[in-house]
């Protein structure tokens, strides 16, 4: 049995905590709202009002929050984990944040006697529920070995990429490939429909060939059926592409496809579809083309 603190009981974090508790581990969860405290109790976790309280006596602290600032706040802020976790405890961050900030966070935690792994995930809510996440890990190999039994409760693929921040680099690459693919699918669906061809029949024709991909299997039917209910909220991809764009500019590297898709995601969110699925990139294209009609 491992004493665990978990910060971030959202759509991903809740099923992850359930898997950890089902395996016999104890979990104290940081929650900000009364209804979140009720949710924590319902799944067998002990709710705590601050990250530092959740981290006391914890051997492993998981974080799964939205932004770089959120991670810095819950780990290093005035009520952060760093002020309560015992020396030698391992912090595992499943958030998708800046690799540059991740390296700084790792150094500050190490100076305080804590270990840190950046371990962003791919697989979405469904992967969290089914414990089939792909986990990309940056940090010390021996620390990863210590906590691997816990990570295996959450995902089926655990890959050590390199030192601190490397997991975040891999996740950014994952997002680049994934969302540029989604934009390509949206353009193909627009192209088919503009010529009076059934998008569903087009999908049946191209899926078995080289155009086939997991994203095509997932997003193609959503676009053909115009089902934009969120699997992964588009605002999160917009946030991730903002990070990629910022780092690319800092490095001075040109990524034209990324720049285009980042702009399309910005438009998607500005259009009020940020809480819908990223397949809404099709709606962005439709709106842009409608505005150009004579």
C-alpha cells in the first residue's frame, strides 16, 4: 500500500484515482469546491483543502491540472506540496505544460529533497477510464522504476524519454502530429461535402489505405455525423498549441503547419466552441468558406 496525494480530480483525474484506490492504495485529494469534496469521498479518497495538507506523509504526489501556472501553484506556491511532502517523496505531473518550466520545477523540488517526473499522458478521458493511457516520462530512470507499479495501474504504455522536461517534449510532439492530422481530416470532409460526395462513404474508401489512422477512425465519423460533443475539449488543444508555438518561436524554428493549425484553434475558441470537440475544426473551415462566398 502506497500513501498517495492526488491533485486534479477532473475528467481524467477521477478515474485515475479510482484505479489507484481499487489496487489498495490510500489517496488524499486536494479539492477546491464542496461538490468536489463529495466526489472525492464517493470514490474513496480523503478530501483536503490545500495541496500541502494532501501531501503530508505522502510517498507519491500526482498532479493533473490545466496550465503551467497551475502546476507551479500546487507544487511550489504558498500552500504547495513542497511545504508538506516528506523528503524523498516523488511528484508525478500528468499535466501538459511547458517543458522549460518543467525543468525549473524539477530543479526547485530537487533542492527541497523531492523527486520529480514529468509524465504527460495521451488517450483522453476514455483512456483514463480504461487505464489504457500512454505515459511519456521525463526524469531519473531509478525514480521511474520506483513508481512504475503505480503508473501501470493507469496506462498500458510507459516510455522513459529522457531527463526532466523530456516527457513534455514528447507530449508536445504528440499534439503536433495529432491536431495537424485532425485539421487534415476536417479539410478532407469539407472538400468531399463541397462536391456533393457523402463524407461517410469517403471515409469507408480511404480508411483502409495509407490515409488510415487512429485520428481518422475517431474524428472522421464525428465530422461526417456532425457530432461535436467533446471527447477532448478543443480549448485544451488550443492551450497546448500555444505552448508549442511559444517554444518554436524561442528556438527560432519554422513550423508552418503548426502555425496554421494554431491559428485555426484560436478561431475555434473565439467562436465559442472551445468546450466542444476538436473535430469542430470542420466548423471553423465551414464558417471561413461561407464568409468568402459572393
